């Protein structure tokens, strides 16, 4: 018994026996016992000992129940950091590979989405399908799809606006840049880890401390987690949430019978006396004073007990609060000073102590400080308990305001110095976690120091933080809030509070955050331009193109002599399909700066979209001559040459780009596609293999590999490549959609629809996903199901030729020829880029369908299904193996009419070389092959 008592005293934990007994007893109940609780909610005021109790709970779960445990608190700033913190404790090392892959993929997508690149410099694809500036009223007026428009919101329509084809060519990834927020991307593999661990151990226990600070980003997620949105939680999981407020009974009503609320109050008098006894404080007068001044708040009781006063003369009267008492009772002046001045920084380490404490005793004093009960040690650094720090900061500020501000200024200079040691520019440094930590603390101390210019300096830091994302923006906002509270500067606190309110959720962008900063007149010109530029990018990424244009217009007005904003506006206008306005801006730039490579490339992209390929090529030639190292110029020029069928010239261009940029994954992937088109397959695959070695993002290279294999007709191998892409990044909607398409090519229709159903669920506003599923549903005869998919695809992108073609076939097979003709017209018009022959080609193609769709129904459906499955394939090996056997089952009149239509198509493309479909040369080559392989038709007798 005596040994048990001594062990309890050595643990330093007093009281809370009922709460510990309840928690420990929960592990002894059966899983189906109604008394068993899966969630414990510890709540109470600051200083009542919640964190200490959570630490004891974790010890009980680990040591007594054999549980695998993990704990997170406010140090994990955001959901991503919280999940990573938990996973590193649950599965140290590399035991959580699926989560690690998902995390790496999410961070790569975040970098891609949040780092706005110069579109011309990166060689953005002019083949990207853009549905910009199309209002809902216009969409509702479209024939065929108008009745469905009411089911699509204006926001959904406008979200197509930012879909610019990037390095994936035929189908850009920009629309799918962030198909998931962090919860959707990372929680399923986290739940899978919990399930796996639960099969291996008796219990899994998760602990969330300081929930009053983390609820802003964990609140909804935790409810969704418990609800099973991300997968079933294991039955042997126990969750503890500790914070100042209890979990809201309304929100948690469905789970109240499986929860236990554990309200913590200040110590009872008996518990207080026991703690003092354990600390050696036994003098009755001293005990009475401590009872009076602490309100029996555990952290204050423990703090006063540390100095172990034993005589009433050491106590004096009972006036003053607990912090006053602690400072009076600590006998060493150096320690009193250390405790007081080290409360000023929010984070304390040895370097900070050395800045604040003069003399040679810094190491000894820091070690003493770390042992104090009001200090929470954090592996080399530490922070004060909120209750004690608040009191000490207030005491120091009121005693000597000038000294208080001077110390904060000294700390601001120190944090700036540590930041500068990272040797990074400001815009780069904010992406570095160590640099970022220093910068945030510098903001706090600059504001507390209250020197002239402190607030604008903090606002400028907020702009740069917003460029990184909402989590970092919230860190700066919270530093401003705390500085305002600690310095009794209410206006600063309000600014920080307003900023923080706009970035509570990690899935939010920082556009509202930047909006508040732009409303403040204290931003200088440089940071106002940076804020406008970043907000314009965020509007573009979210498809808010009119708002994006507004911000770019403000940039142009702010910097009238700078060509950059004008080029940026030309780019945005191109996205909005305002091509003439785009050209006006770019012409203006190039009149002043005729050798601007960025301007030339951007104008070339605009000209391409207008069908003026030769003029675009001239601009690309000029850009390459003016800036031989400009990657975007080389890529844009070579890609256009490849599209025009001038493959040898295109490959020379790609080789030149590769020579200048040997480690560019982008060049390798683009060249691989061109080599594939030139039938240099082994070399194309060599480029893919080298890209896999160089690329930090393996998923997108595997996906590109699968795409090329699809083009080669090697669908089974393509599925394997897409499998690898999805293993590396389960959130890659593009790869998932293409895998579904490859399954369709293999006639594995059930697998195709499983992938495409999931892709549509992941990207409900994805036109490519909707169109692909619509085509597959049409191909398997599910016309009623196909129709809404294809209608939705053309609503989201009114220039989506392939979706219009599928819609035309679906309507034709549903007996709606008038609507089918209109859909076919829209598709051919988009495909031909409004070529003068679009209407004639439409009428001829529709005539073939009208003549043959009834008597050759089965053959036409199979031919269309086979042809659609070769989407983007440039080596049509299936002519002999699939198409000829199919046509042999129909009438020779169908064969003759089909050959006639193909020959007409070839002749009009040749007759209009500067207009027509983007890949006109490829179409002509394909028709040449078809005509060469198909026999001439001489009668209307059945071929078979």
C-alpha cells in the first residue's frame, strides 16, 4: 500500500479520481454493453487541469488497456497538420503508406493550385476547353439542353471558366486541380489506418486537446468522421475531446447515449490540500492564503506550491492575485525576472531566453522555467499556460509600459534575424515552415512593440501569408488578435478577428481575407498589387471570371506602365473567350515591347483559339528567337506543329527545349506525345520512364503514360498505368475517368461504369466525367440514363464537341431527330471552330444517320461505340479487326455513304488549312487510312 501511495505521489497528479475511474472502467466493458462510451468530452474553464487529465487518460489507455494512442492539440494548425500529427503517433515510420501517398498527392495538388504560373511561360494548352463568360440565361436558351438548365446553378456553369488545358493536352487537369478538400482527400486513408490498427490491437484511442482553439477546423470534420462519412470507424475506438466548452448537445444529439460529458471544476478543498501536502506546503496560514488567492484553480495552486512557502512571514496578507504571490514568494530575483519577462513571447526556447535575460545564467534559468507547473514543455521549446501568461503579460505591461514595448521590439528584431538566417526572399520564405514560424512571431512582437508602421507591416505580412493559403493566413490573423489583446490595442484585435473569420475552414480560399486587406488604406502599392494579383488568381481558379477580371483591371490601373498586368488581362480575356479584347491588350504590349516572349506566346495562344494557326506560329517563332531559353515558347511552338501534322519540325522543337531544360518533366511528357504521333513509340515510352525518375508527382506521369497507351490502342496496359497513378494519388479524378474509358475500350462495361460513377461523384461539376459516363451509358443501350449526363456536360461547356456528338446520337436513338440535328450542328460547329463548311457537314452527317439508323441500327451503334472508344487514339489498329467486320454485317449503302462522308470531310479540311478542327492533319491522315482500307461499295445488296 505504501508503495502505491508513493507511486501516486511521484506521478504528480492529484484528484480527478472519479473521472479516471470512469475512463478506465470503459475499457473493461464489452463492445455491445450499453454502458460503453466511445467519446469522452472533458470540458471546463482555463486552468482546471484539462490537459493534465488528458495526459492521464492517454497513459491509462496505453499502459493499462494496451491501446495504440495519439494526441493532437492547437500546435497542429489545421486539419492536415492534425491528421499528420495523429498518424505519425499511430503508425511511426512508414507504416501508413496509403495515408502518406494521399498526403503527398494532396500537397502536390495544393502547390499546383495555389502557385499561379505565368500561363505563357508554362505553355498552357490552347486545346483546353473553356466555357467562360456564359451566363445561365444564355445557357438556358440553348436548344436541346435548355430544360435541364434549371438544375444547374449559375455558379456551376461559371466554374467551367477556369478550365484551361495544361500539360495533359487533350483534357486539362485545371478543372480537377483540387477535386477534394483536405477532409475528403485525407480522411478515408486515415480511417483505413484506424481500421487496420483496430484489427491488430485491443483498443485505439484518439485525444483532441485545447478543442476551443481547434474546433474551427475540426468541428464539422469530427462530426462527419463519427457519422461515417469517410468510412466505418472501428468498434474498439475511443475518442476524447477536451476544451473549455462542452460539445454542443444539439449537434451531437444522435450520439449522446454513447458519450460521456466530464465537466471539470476547480479542485475541491480536499484535493487542494492534498496537492499542497504532496508539495510539502503544510503551514495552515500558508494553505489558507493559497486557498483564498487561487480559487482552487489547479494550475495556480501548483504554481504557488512550487516555492514551498513554510512560514506566515513569507506570505504576508492575502491581498494580490496568484501571480503576484508567486513572484513575491520566489526567493531568487533572477528567477522572478525570468518568469515575468519570458511570459512576453508566445513561444519560449533557449534562444529567446538569451535575448531577454542578461548575464551568463540563461541555460540554468531556462531549465528551471521548463520545470514550472505553469509551463508546457514541447520538445525543446515551451509555452506558458494561458491563465498564468495572461496575468504576467498584463502585470508587466501595467508596471512599465515603455519597458514592455522595448522588450517586444527586441524580440521582433530577434525573430527577424532568425528569419533572415534562412536566406530566402519574402515570397519564397512564407512557404518554408521554419521561416514562417519566425515571421508570424515577428508580426506578434512588432504589433506589441507599437512602433510607427507596425500595423501596415503586419498587414503586408498577411498578404504574403494569404499567398500560401488559409492556414497560414489564419496564423497571422490570430497573431494580430493576440497582440491586440495583450497590448490592449482593440483596433488591432478587431482587424485580426475579422481576418480570422474569413479563413476558418481550410477548404476556403483567401479571397475574402484579401478583400479585407485591400479595404485597408495602409497597404503600400507593392502589397496592394500582390493582394490583387493573388485574389485574381483565386477568382480564376474558382471560375469567378468576372471578379477575376475586375481585379486584373485594378492591377492595370495601379501599374499603368507595367506590361505584366496587361498580359495578365489578355490571358484572362482569352479564358473568357473575349478573344478580340485579349488581342487588343496583347497588341498594345507588343507595340511597346515587340520582343516580349511572354506577350508573344500569350498572343499565339489566343490566335490558336481563333483558328489562326499560321499567325500563332509566327508569334511562337518570334518568341523563340527573342528568348531561346523560354520554355513556354518552345513548347507552344512544337505542340502547334505537332497538331498540324508537321511532326519532324515539332520534334526538333521539343528536342531543343529538352536540351535547354533536360530535367523538365513537362518537356518530356509533351515530347512523348509527339513521338507517339510520329509512331516513334519506344522513344515516347523512354520519355515517360525518364519523367518518372524526375517527377516528384509520380501520379500524373503514370496518368500521362496511361493516356498515351490509350492513344496507342493498348487499353489493357493503360489500365495498369492508371492503376499506378491512382495508387499514388487516389484523388486523381482525371486518371480515374480515363481508366473507366479504358475499361470501356476493353468491353468491361461494368468496371467502366464503376470508375465513372465514382469520378462523377468526386467531380460533380466535371464536364469530362459527365460526358464520358454519358457515352458509356449510350454504348450499353442505357439511353435514358445517358441523356442527363450528356446534357449536363454541354451545359458546363457549351463548346464541348464530343459531348454534343454523344447527345446527338442519344437523341436520335430516342426518336427525337429535330433535337438530334441541332445537337449535331452544335458539335460540328465547336469541333470545326466555326469553319464555313460546318453547316454542310452537319447536314451530310445527319443525312447518313437519318437514312441508316433504323435499318442498320445495331451496326451503327457498334461502329459509333467502337469509334468513340478510340478517343484521341492516333494509331487506329482496329480498322481491320473491328470496323470492317462490323460494316460487313450491314448494307453496302451504309459503307458507301460512310466513305463518301469521310472523303468529303477530308476534302474540306484540306481546302481550309487555316480553319477547321485543331487536329485537322490527324483527321486527314486517319481518313486516308480508312479510305485505303475499306473496299469500294458497288451495290445496295447486303455485304454478307
